[in-house]
């Protein structure tokens, strides 16, 4: 069996060992030479070009993705040409477009922040006035790592976007500014034939709008896990998601959870599963898109903590740092994405597992600190 992955980043890279173990061939359509997933058989080409993606899909059994940016026209061309595409265009739409996602969450009755589409300055001003003078404005498409998200108290703070919106630029929405006490993520994997499994709910910690750390499982009140389990499964089913779905959530002080956004692929909040769960999210994604039986999501230890390695201004010689981290922390797993370290860029992660959360977190943070600028 051959899986074709569009996108050559670290998510495609981390599918490679899982593919090897499952006896599956992985082929990657990378954006450029020398990308993180270049260890797999790699074609280089533009994922926005239908002819390129159609040619890549020839000879693979299923097409899946390392990112959500493949345009709908290209996805539909694949389906029309008879290729198996997981997740399919009808599901991916809701990971590509936050306005469409918010509308669909409302239809499904999933808990979410108050929100409104913004097609004019008036729309935004009215929403701010109704929500204590503050809101979170987002571009409907194209955002990542907090780009495309702004907390605003005055419409002038998004004057550039508003100008664009009126002139056919990015479509916008505004959300209430949720006073969350924690951010959570629920991963679920679903096969085309319907079987779905969840991992335990995790806590994600963002710094400068980039995921810095993941704590698994999240230390939440007991009613939250079954609630979120239900929300995630009903989204996966309601949207017809195949493969791994990550539901990012806010936890509020009054014990509610609200859906922030969706990712339909392995997700940073699930990297800990490589070392902390019987089945990693990468293996599960491959199983799911091939409609193979799914693996157990049971934990290998009571606590896992993943800390991202993020490039900084002084992260010149990463090789030395990896050496130092390996030497000092033989009981922590260090993962490198083989990417040049640029400020703010995720270039690897470390995971520690064990019995005691505080001790595990201490070890993971200490190992990751070797990479601090
Ligand atoms: N309505 C909100 N209220 C409060 N904080 C918010 C809200 N929406 C987003 N945030 C904060 O901004 C971060 C980024 O928002 P979001 O996840 O929508 O953007 P993104 O750039 O698409 O992120 P990602 O890197 O996950 O793709 C969130 O993790 C959260 O910390
Ligand atoms: Mg997010």
C-alpha cells in the first residue's frame, strides 16, 4: 500500500517511521528540495497546481496531507479523477475557513465562543460594543501560529485587514475574547468506515501564539473529559473527517469548554503520542486514511510532557545542542526535524514520560532548555 502525503514538513516526516513499521510505502509531494520529510520518496512541486498534484496522486492508494492549504479546486479535481483523498474536500473546508467552521459548529451544536462574520467596519464596531469593547479578529483563511489573529479594542487596529476585506482581501470574523483558564486539545482519529478513537485530553501552552508545551493528560475536572470526547467525536462524524482531527479548545473558569479551531492532520498537541501512547498519532493517521483497524490509544505512562524546540536568534549550531541534550538527558526523547533554526520556527521537540507530572515536566523542560537562545 502506498500513501501520498502532500506537504514536506515535520508532520510528513514523523509519518515515515510509522509507515516503515506498518510496511507501508510513503511518498511525499514537497514544496522544495531538502525539506524535513525528504527522507521519504519525494517529488517536488506546487500543491496549488492541479496538474502537479494529479500527477503525484497517480500510483498512490490514498492522498493525505501535512497541511491544510491545498485549494478546494485541487482537492475536488483529485476526487473527480477517482483518487481516494483523506480527509476529503468537504471536511477540509472547515479546517481551511474559520467562518465556515464557526457556522458548522453552530449547526452541530458544538460549544463555541460568541462570534460574527465581519464584512464591514460597522460589523466589527457593533460586535465590540456588544462584548465589552474587546474582540478577537481573525482572518478566515491562511492563518497559522497566531498570524491572522489580533485582539482588538478599536477597529483601527485591523484597518489594514478591513481595507483588504472590502477590496476582496482576507475574509474576516470576530470572536468574543474568551477569558480561558487553560487551552486544551482533543485528538480523535476516524476511519472512512466510521470507527473513531480518542486519546486523552491534553493541555497546550502557547507562548507568543506558538505552541510551547503539551501536558498529557490534562489535569481537568472529571466532567470535562467525557464532555470533550463527545464534542470531538460528533465533530469528526458530523464533518465526515477521516484521519486525525485535532479540536483546539478553551477551558473557562466556570467549567465550560469552547471550540477554538480544528486541524485535520496530525497536530502539535499529539507529538507526545510517539513516546507516550501505544499508537502514535502518525501511525493512527496512516491506519485511518487507509481504512485499517485503529490502534490502542492507551498511555504508556501516567504523564507525558512535550516541549517544542523553537529556533531563536542565537540557535546557530543545533548539532552541539542536540549532543548536549542527549548527554544530559538519556531518559528524555529528543526529536529533530532536520530544519534550519530560524527565530520562531519549530525545529524539533522533546518528550518525557513517567509517573509524576511535576517530575516529568521538569525533565522535559530541562532537556528543551539546552536549545534556548
Ligand atoms: N476567541 C479567543 N479568545 C481568547 N484567545 C484567543 C481566541 N482565539 C484565539 N485566541 C488565542 O490565539 C491563539 C491562536 O488562535 P488560533 O488557534 O485561532 O490561530 P491560528 O494562528 O490558526 O493557530 P494555529 O497555530 O493553532 O494554527 C490561540 O491559541 C489562543 O491563545
Ligand atoms: Mg490554533
